[in-house]
C-alpha cells in the first residue's frame, strides 16, 4: 500500500511538472509568433495561479508582451500604464535570485526585445514625437545592460559575391543594381545614429534613402513604412541585389535594408543595425530577421 501511495504521489508531481513546462512552452511559442495580446492574457492567468509562483517566466512574458503591445499607439491609448508596469516587472525579475538564469534561458527573446525597443525609439524621434521618444529612452535606462547582441551573423563586405552578368535583366538595370551595392558598401562600419541620414551616422531608412539618392538619383520617403508604400512590390523569389527588404516587429514596419545578394542566392542585406551601425547581414542565418520579414520592394524600374 505504501508503495502504491508513493507511486501515486510521484505520478501527480510528474504530471504537474509536465503541465508547467507545457504552459511555459505555450507562452514561448505564442510570443515567437507575435501573438502578444494572447501571451499577455495567458501570462496573467499563470500569475494568478499559485501553482506557478515558483517561476519568474510568466512575469517575463507579461513584461515583454506589454512592451511589444505598447508600440501600437492605439493599444497604448487604452492601456496608458502598460510601459511602467512592463518596466517594473522586468526590473523585479532582474533583481530576483534566479533572474540571471531566467534571462540566460530566454536570451533570444530579451535580445530581440531590446532591438525592437531601440528601433521604436528611433522611429519616435524620426517622426518628431520628442516627448514619447524621451519617455521610452528613460524607460529603457538600466534594462538591457549586459544583454548581448547575439541575433545576427555578420558577413564581411568582401564575402558578398557580385556577379557581372544576369540574362534575365537588361544591362542598364544590372549596372544600377551594382552601383547601389557599391555605394552602400562604402559605408560599412559607419555608426548607427537616431534619425541619421548622412555618412556621419545613419538609421535604417536614412541609410536606404541616402544610398538610393546617391545611386539612382531618386528621393525616397524618410520613413521605412513610407518607403514600402511607394516601392514597387516584388515576390521573394524575384528579389535581386539593390532591392529593399522590409521587416515588421509585430507593430508595423520597423526596419528596412538593401539586398546585397543575387537572385536565387541566400538573402543578404546591407543595413543600419541599431547596435553595430552599417553591416552586412546574412538574413537566412539570423532567426531574428527571418521571422520578421514583411515584404520586398524595389526602386530599380528604369
């Protein structure tokens, strides 16, 4: 009888453990799919359940979901305390005894959140929303120190292979595309600067507009979302060097880069990284960028 009771208790504990892991895995999956509103609701339910008091994971996902949702101005107008709550939760986790382990176990999500908030902050400044920009900057203060940028694999400029012929395109267009990449590569290493649009420093759309003006003598809209709207839309299978790739972090188009690879090759882009300045990134080696691809467009039409 004693052994039966022990077996029964062990089975219950094992079952509970599986349920806990399953619940956390569900949060991770939904967050990865950018279902932030659902993540918020599920995380709050877990926080209300004493069974999960042993873990900081529900608090982490609630905090990250609040940060992501607040980037949508319409959502934020209905939840004006969300950013303060997100920061408070985030700092509480950092100061907890197991905070370091929690962040290490979710370094991808935390690093991606850092990048998204930096991008959002830059967009606020670029659009002239100074008050919101300063508020977000203050909120981010002290949140992400020691959070590494582990999300992209850099490729040296000389590793980008530029073919000299393309039978599917006219010589004139090919020359334009090569000139775009040639000019863009000159600025690899230039630092990232919020709202920057010259060789002293660029943000993402400032870089694309500068390069297109210098190569195609064409003025692009200043914001990434407006560059997408005015570009000729193309399918991924037709993308070539000199085209633009647009990214969505879950709250709208937030980043743009210039394709540096040839048609049919693994996607590479030259872009203004918020943490490293102008770099060449292998998109297909970066889970972060792969999952956020929104669309492709081009201004090479002549």
